[in-house]
């Protein structure tokens, strides 16, 4: 695929973090069927990363996609972490991942090593889009600026060069906070043309992104890919909000959204996908799933009719910012 736009039907791609056994040990067959279902629904843009299951999500993706013509699909993966052969006991979100130790490193050498490994797991000779992964406070605490500088002198240079040489189609950051994307868009030397913003421009949470990141991205023509449109599942009844156990305040918020949605006969998945793709800076949304049926649902929901009165009520009751572009003519 020459460009993301060509790969997009309905502005939806498939996010594969859950296919790296993020929340559960997904049987191999179910994982393959989920990817196959995405393909059968016409999805041609796939987001992955070495971090998702220590290479497992990339392997699973490669196993299904490699039987198709490489020009027919678009892959975005990430650098900043590479996978080693050393084994370790896994815990937390990726407790069921492959046991291989993952090293975080934003240097030039590590970036090249990570790309080599991804190509092998994805069974391809090129990547389309590459994001520098999680160079952000939620992973590095106060050290995140130091890590950002490491990436600026390492990964950013490699990716800028690969873009210039036409080896990749685009690059940027893939992060769960807005600040790194705001910062990278101000740099003189590095010119990312797309960034993956996860959890930050969703029906549930969008105020901060609306203030700076989204308008700047629109102004500078940096495309935003919205990751984690259900804030890692809580919006659709899951236990996790932004990859941690959801607190009572969030669960109450979701219940209130559900009540309004029920009254208007709207599925929250439809509202979430259509909200995240309505901003002019938003190029695509990449919901994650481990179940084939969900992909059919995603495609149905992004095209579902939503009454204007639903959006009006969300704005009037303060659940959606009055500044947010909405998928309706009423605002
Ligand atoms: N820093 C980064 O670059 C970054 C960070 C986060 C995410 N991302 C990307 O964005 C993608 C999406 O994020 P995500 O997958 O973490 O979170 P998400 O898309 O917000 O939510 C995914 C969860 O929603 C659940 N779900 C979907 N439909 C459902 C339904 N009808 N009822 C109940 N649950 C439902 C899925 O469960 P099932 O598995 O049961 O379907 C899955 O656990 C990732 O996969 C990744 O590719 C990137």
C-alpha cells in the first residue's frame, strides 16, 4: 500500500495489543481468526508493536497477512523496545505473553535492531509506518524528557532517514499522553507526519487533547491515529481504564453514558468510533480485539446512524466538550 488513506475503509484499522495476550491467553486459532475476520471485513491497516506480547502480536499478524500480496495492506509497528532471547517471568497486563525479555532502548542501534526483528516476525521486507513507542511519562515517570532526548538523537534520526530514502511511508510517536506529541510537533529537525495517540481522544476522555494536540496536528498536517478508543475496554463493559483497574468514578461515568445511549437507542461502540474519527486531525481509529465477531461489529458501528439528539444531550450534560467536532450536522 502506498498510503494509509488507500488502506483505509471506514477509517478503521485493527489494533493488535490484545492479540499479544494483553488481558488473557488468547488461543492461537482465535487470534488468527480475529485477524482473518478483519481482513474479510476489508480492513487493510494493522497496528502492532514488539511490546505486544514480546513479539507475539507481530508473529500472529505476519502468519495471516503474509499469504496476501504485500501491496494490499499497510502495517504500522513501533520501535523503542526490542525482544531478546533471554526468558523472564512475566507479570501484569502481559503475564500471558511470550517469556522473552523486552529491552527499552531509543538509540539508533536499538531502533535498527527492532526494525530487523519486526520485519522477520511480520514476514515482510518493509514496514509502512513506524512509531516511537511510549516515550512518555506513564512509562518513564519524570525521566520521560531524558528518554525523549535519547529518542531525538536516536530513533527520530533513523526514522527521518528511512522516510527520506522512501523505505517507510511515515513515522511519528505512539504514546498514551498528549505532551510528547505536542513536543515533537514543535521540533525543527524531526518532521513526523503522523502520530498514534492512545486513550486521549475518546468519547470518555478528550478535553486536554482538544486544547492543544488536536488543533496543532490539524494546523501542521500531522495525522492523528486514535488508539484505545474504548480506553482499553471500560467503555464497553471491560474492567480496565487506560490499562489499570477502572475506579468507581470512571465506572459511574460509563454508566451515565450508557443510560443516555440506551435512551437514544445508540450503541456506545458506535458513538466511540464515530467521535474519535470526527476531528479533522483524526486519520483513523484502531480498536483492539481478540474475537472475530467484534470486527464485524466495529465495521457496522462506524457506519451506524446516531441521532443528533444523542450528541446534543452529551454536550448539554457536559460529557462531550462543546468544542469537539461531532459526527452530526447539528453542531
Ligand atoms: N502507546 C501506543 O502506541 C498505544 C497504546 C495503546 C494502544 N495502542 C494501539 O491501539 C489499539 C487499541 O487499543 P486497545 O486494544 O488497547 O484498547 P481499546 O481498543 O480501547 O479496547 C480494546 C478492548 O475492547 C474490548 N471490546 C471490543 N468490543 C467489545 C464489546 N462489544 N464488548 C466488550 N468489550 C469489547 C476488547 O475485548 P475483546 O478482546 O474481548 O474483543 C478489548 O479488550 C491497540 O491494540 C494498539 O494497537 C497503541
